[in-house]
C-alpha cells in the first residue's frame, strides 16, 4: 500500500485500541494522498470489472466507526471509479418493524452482494453487538423467546451472539464472499472538531443530531465494546483492519490500498476465455457483421 505495509492495520492478535494511533501519513500533503488514491481506485475499478466477468467471488466491505469517522465520504471517494452495476451500498439504521419481525441477521443477509459485485455496508451486522450492547434495552424490541428483561441480556447472551456472527461470516466465506472489516479509528478530539464544524457551517447543519452528543458521552463504553468485538471476531478469512481515521484522505487511501493489494493476490480472478470454437470463428463473425 503506497509506502506502508497494509498488514500494519490487520488484526491478527488481541489489540488495545488506546494503543493504536488515529493518525496516518502526517508528513504527506492532502493533494499527494488524493493523487495516490485516484490511481488506486482506478485499478480497483478495473479489478471489479474482471471480477464481474469472472463471477466467482463477491466482496463485502464492512465499515464501522464512531459518528463522524468518515464512512460516508470514504465510500464516495474510494468507489468513485466503479461501474455503477458493480457496487451496492447499504446503510443500516434503526431496525424497522419489518426487520424486527425477523432474526437480527436477516436484514444484513438480504443486502449481501451477488457474485461479481462489491457490497459496501455502512454500519453492519456488528451494530447488533455494539449499539445494542451499550443500550441493552434495545434487545427487548427483538421479542426473543428467552429474553424477558434487560437482566437476560447477560454475558452468555453476548457470547452466543458473537458465535452466531462468526458462523454467519464463515458461511459467507465458504460460499464465495470475501469479507473485509474496517474499523475507522477516530480520536475523541477529532470527533469534537468535526461535530463543531457541523454546527458552524450552515451547509453541514443537517448532519448534526443532538443524539450525537448523547452518544459521545458514552465514548469510553463504545471503545470497550468495539475492542471486544474486534478481538473476538477477527479471523484469517474475515479479518478486521483498524484504520487511523483522523486524516480522511489518508484513511481512504489505506482502505483502497488494502482492498487492491489483497484482492490482487487471487490469481484465479481472470476474465473468462472464449471457447475454442468461438475463438476459431471470430474472423467469420466479424465478416458476417461487416457484410450486413
């Protein structure tokens, strides 16, 4: 990735988020980072075209992070050069009544990308072990058979849910979905700056919600549960990457580069070849069209 090994961000052993930097490429100008990103995303777009023709793998990109961590703008900038047919973006908000009428993974499963496409999930199935863990009362809305009070949402409940998520991802991988999970690691100080910009700039006011401040007060709790989720569910086939997110252009370059470098290692991803009979008759087909 550019001039840095992408494995720097891959979680292969238990991590402590407080020890992880939230800054990256501080010595590089924003224009230089954007130039590098432009090159990488063009290559990614071409690779996706090949994957579409190859029709063997789907790619699921999972983006998690605190409010203002840059997920929306990352999606816009990283996948800008994709053919529109090749990428599907899904943002998961508060579950609807229809979604609550199903198991918690249902709405994520039906939004999965088909083979040959990228699916980008802005907030993901991990919301079900993050926001609901910070606010366990939300679980009561799922109307589960063995959950009658908040006291039933205990350690055993979360242990079971983490296993279900790991099994969900294992099933997807074994059936041709390549999973990338990115945690946008933002500092509390930078979040404050971004929230202030939303208040100070009229054109950004619409992004602000008073609920952002309420959740900000729970920063430490969220960090604890993010750390636990990452450590419990980063596997060889569905790894987590902790991406320093204080510098948006740098974070975008990191994510794009990780995708390009790792996907390029799949030597079997090739455009399909024509059968021998069709190849042997290409000249005849061309002549037929030209003589219409």
